[in-house]
C-alpha cells in the first residue's frame, strides 16, 4: 500500500531483492502496486524491502520480508 502521508504524489515504488546466501542485491523500479519476480533460484532464501518515491526522492523503506522459493 502507498504511504499514509506524502508531500507529493507517489511516482513509483522501488523493490530491493537480496539473495541471502550471496548478499547480491537487485533493485527494480515499479510503476504500479504489483510486480512479479522472475528468474529466482529454486530453494533459495531472499530478503525483500520496498519504498515509495516522488519528486523529492525516496521515502522510508519498509521492513524487510524474508521469503524462500520452492521447486520449479
């Protein structure tokens, strides 16, 4: 969900996806409020966090969410 308070309209969201074992982080700018992650490794743990940004820059990041992928 978008932040409860914002000084300007939200321009987009930024998703940070970190592979826990390697620490390799990918950043994706997302226009809408949903995004499908593809190309993830099976049986792998990832940490996800999100933030909204507007013309003034990025907001505060969400709490980190840890997920583990299943098989194919």
